[in-house]
C-alpha cells in the first residue's frame, strides 16, 4: 500500500519506521531538518509533491494544533479513494471534519507515547480504533496494532473522549498539581524522584496538547472527583483520624488491585 505520513515528529517517525519495510511510504514535513533521520521513505517538504505519489492512505501525525490544517493542505492532491486517518489523542473537531467530506476515514489513538513507552515492546500498551471509521481503514489499523502486540479496543468518538478524560486528564492534572507545589530537594526520596521524572516527561509535551486534553468536556467531572477526594483526605489528616485513614487506604488499594 502507498502510505503518506503527515509530520516527522516522534509518532510520525515511529510510524514511518514501522511501515516502511512492508509498504511504500512517503513523509511530508515542511521542516527539512526533521527529515534528516527518516530513512527508507520518500521525503517531501511541499504538499504539491503528494499528487505524484498518489497515496492510498494518509496517516496524519502532525502536532495536534495542526491536525486539521495538515489535512486541508493535502486534500487537493489526494486521489478520491484515499483513506484519511489520524492518530490524535484528542478528537475535538475531527468527527465533524470527517463527516463534512465523502472520503473514507479511520480515526485511531495509540495509547502510548515515546516519552514513557518502550517502543521495542508495546505488549503492555493499548490502542483505540474509533467505531464510526470505515471498514477497510479499521481493518488496516487493527492488523497493524496487533502486529505491534498492542491491546486493541473499539470505541465511538464519544466513548473515546470519556476514556481520555479518565485515563489522561486525571494523571495529567495530578502531575501538574504536584509540580506546581514542588520545591527543590537536595536529598530527594525515591518516590519524589519518580514523581519528578513523570512531571518532567509530561512537561516536555506540547503545551497545546496538554491544554486540549485537559479541555476535554469530560475532564471537569474528573477534576471534581479529585477535589472531593483531596478534601476528604485533608479532613482525615487534620483530625488525625486513624480509622478514617485506614478506611481511605483500603478503598485506594481496592482501586489499584
């Protein structure tokens, strides 16, 4: 299959590397410096070059802020039957974008990132395929993700956003709160260092990505839950309530079993 990847960032480079040995792959990246380490693919810096390549599938791996603009830049040069796809972690606006067009599409979300995941072993990681996607698009990504040994789940656009509010917004918000009250430690403990590493990894991500994940319409409900639990814990600590603390810890342990 002829596959065009939009963007040569972390995930774009990852997909180019994974796909280039079994498919004819091209990468479109306006910044030629990012193409220096892209091998075994056709490298493009101008959207007009796409017309000659005539891809059968486009994988949009552009930065979240530019996902839709990246699509719009290549649409005039794509064959009518070309499948559009994205791997965005936030689907805001994408459902409407796809519905306004007649092209087949497939929207997926690899639930891992190069910051924390070991790309050489993804067997503990997951991926979501949006159920409204076209059959051929879903089949391609299901095969690809199974080949990568990912655990694959199929959710609707709505179910995806609800899941992201839980699985990303809670840890993102918790980490940001930790980092916002953190002070330098000359002799940090193991737990502190682990939290610090997570915070540094999170804050290395694009600000727009962090904002959009937290601006998910389902995030406020999760943040309210965090606030209520913090309030409950604060009361237990202030009152030195041993029984209350025991009960609180028992509930937490049940949650992580």
